[in-house]
């Protein structure tokens, strides 16, 4: 009876917290001006005539397709990109609901986490694929900690995670690795009497289940499909592919090691352009890698499976950052999400299993180094709560700054064009193309890209994109003006010298965006004929 009352009370708490989170996140996202990366997926979905055409249109993007498919479905319902933002907030709210209802954290910790930087800002207000990956990660935690595991559901979830983004693919592979090792070493771990015989029996049954190979095949197939879309099926003329780096670069090493600090202690710089700017610079962050690594390892040391999942994710992201692609907050935020997920799973294991032999071996290891693990464990929850407080401060700060300042000026500039130039005869042109691609979504018209010498909406990252200068871009727009016998409204994100470009006249500027290169400068290029 008491357990039923406790469960109902937890459901009530989860619903109230989720409603508060949804309300504040909705307020934030309705006042959030989407930047180019958010808009890009919407434009790809809008342009695609079928699912197969969607896969074709996104061939240069280097991402798996699950988020694109979701957005494609929304574009069949409406032309308003706000639908994608509301859907994104629902995904973020779903993650908060799962954590609040199923995780073993205290209510204080759950509230602090929910309004922390990554769940409340990065994965709630900035509409990218990663919110879907976070939701699936926490759903996987729920499935793993069920008293009778459904390995088929876990396999399907991991396969779906692999097709959200490269970083959730890393997480999915790490969880697959951890669960596989668990099945192998479980007979040794369960020699001591478990407190939860149902979960113990469930895991033992799966070791001899012939369907396990099918479940494994589902995950591997999901990973293979994701890798194929990201790399192997990419066109030969894909232009935005960075090469691998296997040399030694001290600055690059410091930047890679700093990711752990940025994910665990993401305190932003106290300025409007806070995004990807931190109160401590890289050379202050990198030395904190080893203390933070030791802290996170000590938090998970009692459970080898969760420690393996965490270290696998952390090391892969850091190595990828060093050798291939510099990570942004949306990328290294997965380190924090996986850390929370591993704490969730580890707490569950400790509640239902008593591995005295394993604990004894761990204590002996730390005694050898004259380190009392029990002293740290008494303070562990307070330290984790301290980290969550840092995340709460960062999340509320980022939410507030985004509420007060434009994330990007593209929406405001587009509204100005709609209002002031509705009766004018002109074509839209912009440079650089990767920046100007936001405007077609707001203005519902194609834009002339001088570096491609053609009209379009979203950017195709192929080798047809020429690396031209601003002077060449303006010259090509002027040629197009003469050819079409039509004026052009030219937009760019940097101010131009009117002495150098005498045929241009400045219309207006829109400054003060949170993303530093998302200011807008509008110029008029008049047809001389």
C-alpha cells in the first residue's frame, strides 16, 4: 500500500515538474530566434517531396536521418517552423518526465538537473536532433533498470539512438558494450545473493536466449545504417569533410581535454555572446581534466558496467574532437547526459545488488594508495548536488539572456523585409551562403547564392560551392541584377565599405545577436538599366 502511495506521489511530482518545465521552455523557445543550423533541417524537410527524396537532399549533411524524418513529417502539416520548435520542447519535456518519474535521484537533484544548462537550454531551446537523442538515452535507462528487462526494447532503442546523431551513436555503442560485458561477467557478479532475484533471473535467462543474437543484430544494423548515411553513402563531391589529424598539437590536446570541464561545469561567460564562451578559458579548463576525471570515476567506481559506459563515451568524444571535428556545447553535452545516466543505473544496481566481493577488491585497491574511498562516498551526493547547482545557474542564465536578446537577427531582419519591401520588385541575394540560408525559411522564397551562381534555399555542401571573396560575391549579384533587369536586396553578416562598393546603399542593420556571426546587414543593389 505504501509503495502505491509513493508511486502516485512520484507521478504527481513528475507531472507538476514537467508542466512547469514545459511552460518555461515554451516561453523561451517562442522568444528564441532560430539560427542557421536549426533552420537548415526544416528547409531540407520542406524541400523534399518524399522520404526517399529527403534522404537524397540530406546526403551532404553527414548526419543520420531520424531527426530529419521527424521534421519532414512536421513540414507535411504546416509551413511554419514554430511547429518544429514546439515539437522540440515536447521532446525535452519528455526527458524531464522520464528522469523525474523513474530515476533514483532526490527531488532536489531532479529539479536542479531539469533546469540545468543542457536540459533547459541547449537541448530545449536550440532545435536540433540532440533532444531526441537525450530522450532515447533516458528511455534506455528506464528499460535497463526495469526489474524484468526487455532486451528487444533496449535493442530497438539503441538502434534508434544510433540514427539520431553521431554523438548518440557513440552513446548507443557504449551502452551496447557495457550490456554485452555485463552478460559475460554476470555469473561471477551474481555469486553473491542479489536482493532482486527477478532482475538477476532476467539477466541470467538472456545469457542463454537464442534471440539475443537477433537483438544484437538490430543494434548493429541501426549503427550500420547510421554510419552508412554519415560516411559511406556520402557523395564523392562532398565539400565540408575535414581530414583526420593524427599528429601532436598541444593546443588541440588542451581544447580536447577541456571538454570534460565544459560538460560538467558549464558556467558561461557573463556577456550577451555567452554561447560557447566560458568564465574560464581553455588553459584554465584543461588542467581541471584530471581532477574532474578522478571525481567522475570515483562516483561510478562501485559499478564496473556503468564506469565502462561512461569512460567509453568520454574517451570516444575526446578522441574524435582531437582527431577529426571540434565539438560544440551540443556535442560535448552528451558527456554530462551519459554521466547522469550512469549515475542513474549505478544507483539502481546498488539498491538491488550487494556485491561484497567486488567492493572488497575495490577497497583493497584504494587502501594500497592510502585513499579512503568511504570518505569520498560520504560527500559524493553533496558534490553531485553542487555540480547540479552550477548547471542550474548556467541554465537559468542562458534562458534569461536568450529571452532578452536575439539568438540570431535573421528573423527580425526578415520581418523588416516583409514589412518594408512588400511592394518592391526585387530578388533576394546573400553571402556567405551558410549564413544567409536562414532567410528563405522566414521569407518563403529562394535566395541567390553568388558562390554557387544559382538560386536555392538550404546549403548544399558540395564542391560546386566556390570559395569566393566578398568582392566577387557582390560582383556576381550585380551581374545577376543586370541579367534579370531587377533590383536585389543583398544580405550579409559583415559591414561593407560603401566607398569600396559604390553601387550598394545600406538599408539598415540588425546587431546584438547571441551567436556572434548572426548579425544582419541589408544592402540595396539597384538595377541601372
